[in-house]
């Protein structure tokens, strides 16, 4: 039986996980903004992408306990993807906290049967904002003088470009005898890609808000009277 103490502990774990998740997202956004090719819209897109699991956890507090499992799954999915950057290991912490919180939260009604496949799909869908950001290859080369002054920045016409399913980019650089450095990347995030990524984020959060509440599930599980209303 779930006690009042268990409920308080569960809510505390959820909020700690949300705080950690948002902190990780904010750190990645700051790193993106301060990078050589960083700009505000791109940083906001990364912030939105990494904060999606925390958004699910926050929505679960509004009588949607079964959505907390999707939050933990989403954090693990993103953790595996971001493992190469080291951030992925940090995503395991909020995922574990949300899992533990889910064991302590009361469930006034059983999760809908479709939640078995809907939660994993929702977790995988959190990758879509990142996919959109790198969906179009825009190779770019930057020439920097010996004193650090950017001489030019132009599209690399020798590299492949156009629509492609990628989740990142590769880069390389070379320096001549005069100290002039030429740095090239296989893909740079453009403002329109960042804006599209934010739109996808809003769509996913919007779908999550449609997740049925425990009150609604309880009413649907109760037998109906002759008028069609729950008893």
C-alpha cells in the first residue's frame, strides 16, 4: 500500500530528476552557444531537445503517473545517443530517479493497454528534434588568420550536401606555414533547421499533454449506466 510518505518521496525524486535533467540541457545549450559556430536559436534547439525527458516527468505530476516511465525511457535513449560526448552518463541519473519515483507513486487507475508500445515510441520520438537539426548537410569551411581573425567562412563545394539522415557532423583542420588555419565541418546547423527542431519539440510536448490523466482512466474503467455515463 502506498503511504503519504511514499508519495512525498516520489514527488521529491521527480523534482530532483527534473532539476538534473534541465541542468544537463542548460549546460549543453551554453556549450553550443559559446562554440565557434554557435548562435542563440541553435542553443535553444539543443536546450529543448535535451529537456524533453524532464518535460515528460513534469507532465507526469499532473495525474499522469504512467507517463513517468516514458520520461525514464527517453532519458536512457538520449543517454545512449549522447554517450560519446560524456553527457550520456549523466542522463542515467534522472532516469534512475524517475524509475524509483514511479515505484512510490500511487496509481488510481491502470495504465492504458496501448501505453505498452506508446511509451517506447514517445521515448524514441525525443530524438526527432536532433535528427531535424542535422537533416540537411551544409558543409562549411572557415579560414582563420594566425592572430585568430576569421578571414572567410564559405560553403565547402567539394563536400556532399543536401538532405541526409545523420545525427552529427565530422570536422577537420589544417594549418599552413604562415599560421593560417582552414577548418571544415561536414555539416553546420542553420537557423531554419534550429527553428524546425523547436517546432518538432513543441509538437512532441503537445502530444504528451494529450496523455490521459488517472481521473479520466478511472472514469473509463468504471461500468456505464443506461445513459452511457460511468456509475
